[in-house]
C-alpha cells in the first residue's frame, strides 16, 4: 500500500476490512478520500472523495451489506457509500453540527433501508 502523493505523505486515519473478504480493505485519510485496497497486490482498487476539502476521519464497512460503507468527516457530515463493480458512489449524506469522528453500523441493520 502506497501512502504517498508525490513527495508528500498523508495520514491514514482508519482501516476497515471487507466483511468475509480478507483480500480487500478500506482506508480513510487526511486528503478526504476513502480508498479500497487489494491486500494481495498492495494496489488501490478504487477511491472516492465524498466531501469537499475535508478529512475522512473514520470508515466502517457494513458487516451485513458487503457493498456498503459509512464514513465520518471533518466537514460535519457522515456519508453512506455504495460499492459496485469497483466504483464507489455516495448514496446518503447526514449533516451534524460538528466533526463526525466515528461511525458504526447497527448490528442487525433493521433500522436502515439503504440501496443495495
């Protein structure tokens, strides 16, 4: 996994392994990106920058919906992201009155009806 842009490095704030798949994981970083990595090759699979000039402080892969991730940002928002065919798309945005430092999924997923 390469954590540099040119000659400048950037901070990775969190890592979340794909549920049921020990070859993929997601990272969140100081550049405001969520990146999906292939552990076996060390290469980036895809990335998204869900907000505008923010830091993505936490990423969490949904344990029951393998194509859904959540992330919290320094721009006072939480994003729900869908992953299909190695492309990510923001499907929901939740605003908050301050920085969103953490995200977690309901263990039963029964209160949310997100697109699959």
